[in-house]
């Protein structure tokens, strides 16, 4: 399968990607734990059916020390005992923030309160930004049908 558009060589796409990566840097530089960031990136990518991002974030998380068991269980995090309460709250916020159209009111007050219980205001801001950025990348890659499987850890670092 070939991508419909080469986002790596198209000048407009390169500019767009540069700016969205700059927004993402604010999140990666935040106090939100790296493991939580990796789980959020992976879960949103799974929900959105973005093979490229699922491949990338699985490999990057593994390279950063995340366990295979936890990565395999992200899709079933509610039934898994390997995640902290803070990670579970972040995953739930990710799901509701990604599936906005599935709930009449968007993110529920209960989900927000659970996230706020485990994360300070800066971490909440980072979570919101991370969910927004990964959803943008997921949609971009799904629209252009960016193929998955060839990503190498740290390729875009």
C-alpha cells in the first residue's frame, strides 16, 4: 500500500507537520510522565485506526522501556491490573476526548474529575494538548492512508 500523498516531501505538508510537532513539544517537555504520554498516544491511535501511529508509538514506548505486557493491554485497560490509577484516568480521558461524537456532552464531568484527581493543572493541560495533537496526526495519516510497519524507534526525533 502506498500513501495517497507524501507528507514527508510535500512542502505544505512539511510546514503543517513542523507546526504541529512544535505544539507537541510543549507536551513532551511537560511534567506528564513519559509512560502516560506513551499510553495516551497508543490508545488514541488504536481508537482512530491509525496503523502508522500505532506502530510508531508502540515501538517508541518499547524503546523507552515500556513492557510488552502493558502495551498489549492498552486496548483492554479497563480489565487490566497493570496500570496505575493515574494512567487509567488518563486513558479514560483519552477515550472520551477522542470519541467526542459518541457522547452528547463530550468529556463527562466524572472523567475530568478523575483525571484532575491524579494530575495537576500543568499535567492536565499537557494531557489535553497531547490528545488533541495525536488525534490530528491520526486523522492526517488515516486520510492519506500512511502505511504502517516500517517505522524505526526514534525515527523522527
